[in-house]
C-alpha cells in the first residue's frame, strides 16, 4: 500500500481529485513544479507570499516572475499583468492568500489560452470555493497543508487530474523522502498539544518572550536571512532540493521526513474534525469582517456569500510592526506576515521584479493576519490598543504616510 494512502483517500473523497500524501505542502509543490516545468521555466506568482515558496521555486530550477497584486487581498491582479509578461511565462502559481481565493477563473482562462500549467497553492484554502467549485480543482495540480487548518505541524497533499499522474508522483515523492525518526515523530505529535496547552493556560506571552530571549526562534524578522552569496552558489546545482534545503527547511525541518504511524494517525484524527474547524473559522471570520479593520473586499464577500472559512483574516492597520509586538502581551502571536514583497526581499538576481510593486508594498506593510479562532480575543486587544485601521484607497492615490 502506498505511503500515506489512507490520508490521501480521505482528501480524495473530500476534493473529488486524486491526491498524493506528502510530509509537507512545500514538498508537494516541489513535486508539481518538477513534474510539469522544465529547468529555467518562468513562473508567475504573487510577491506577497512565504519566502519558503520562493526557495521551493528556485530549488526546482525555475525563475520566479513577480506579478502586480490587488491592494485589496495581495493576490495576483490578472488585469494588471502586462501582455508582454503573459507572453513570456511558462506557468502560473496562485497563492489564495490567507484563504482569500485568487481570481482563479480568469487565471485558468489565460493559462488555457497560452497552453501553460496553472498550479494552485491551496495551503491556506482548504474549504474555500469559487463559483461552487473547491479551490484545488481548477489547475493542473494543487497543494494543501495540514499544518495550517488542522494544526498538525506536518502533512500535505498534492491533488492532480488523473490516477496515472498520481501514481507517477507517488514514485517521485518516494525518491525524495528521507527516513523518519521516532524522536522526531514524537516531537511532531506533541508540539500541537503543547501549543494548545500554552494557549489554554494563558502562557503564550511568557513562553514566546522566553523563546525570543533564548534565541530559539528561527526568524528574527518576518523574512528569513537571504544569504545571497550562498543562494547564488546553490543555483549552480538546481534543480536540487538538497542544495536549497537550508532555506526550504526553515520552520519545518521534517518537511520531507517519512513520518511513521504515530504522526499519520494524529493527522487522521485531526482531519476527521476538519469540518468542525472550518465552522469555527467561519464564525470568527464573521466577527472580524464586521470590524473597522477588515478590508472592504472582505466585508463585501461576507455580505454577499457569507463568511469564508479563512486560515487568517487580513486586517489592515497602521503601525503594524509595533502592534505585532504589543499583541504578544494579549496572548496573541501573529505569524504569516510576508513583508517585504519577494522582489524587494530577494532582488533582481533571484526574481524578476513586478512591473508595478506599489500595491504589494502597501498591502504587505499594513496587513495583520488575524486567526479567526481567536477573533474575540483579537477584537478585545485591538480595542484596548486603540488600533487605527488603514484604507486600501490610500495606496492607489499615494497618500503620504500611508
């Protein structure tokens, strides 16, 4: 029986597409890029994205092309991508940032016209639909992360169009897996429980501050250190996951470890509660969408379609960086901030910069991703901190100080 086949079957039933189980979404994305893209291919993607995703694209031997984004949600603004760019890209990678769906119908149409693959990064978007169709069923392949919605600290899926491709990718996956260890499996299993206990006992603040003081956090800032000279040297070996492992493994060292039954059993239990989790997220999104900090697009979506089961709710605020520090005092640790945009972070040596970076810079500097499962705590903390909302229209007119 193929590795992780029971978990894959569960996701296949849910999504309606054949799925391959992987230890992480980042490994799933690497598999997809290697399967459908030749080395040197150019991949259009949003610059408001996790730096790990950038390094996965580079590890696959590809050239990341940064797209203009919507100031409303940080996803690709299809209409703002120049025709010259469309004519020179070989694939498109969505983000579905925080679970807000990309303009996937338009992106699929453009990809079909150009005869290029569309890859969906659905790590934030389990349970998200567009026109009644689940995210993850529009493109050539889609990747999902169990580290996100079920807080499993491991596990992912690669969804594809047919069984033959699924079997091919299982073989490629098996070649990339490394042996797991019982000690690491135990840590992966216990870490979510410890995090839940710390939250329930209101120990988030002292635990987080202690980790900061002891230097136990892998990132000192929102982005990891680029190490440009080492990164440039690694390009000579691409495509190669091993050459880029120092960057791809950050925050998830077991991203390609062959986890045993202990980890997979925990993930199966957590997946069984996924619909309950999504319902709780919708309730939190409903509360946060009705605040002054929610984007107009988020409020419009909630009013028109009802609340989505978002992984994080994008709130737009002034003095975001200082607020992130103050929120720790309220037992709220904010993650998943992708600032600066990837073209500013990596530079033209490693990515093709966006032709219009203004919206990405503004959005990345003002967005605060709020966990909908902590909606009431966050609203209370924002009220106490007297948080001022920021407005997307300010970016369009270039208002000073915005």
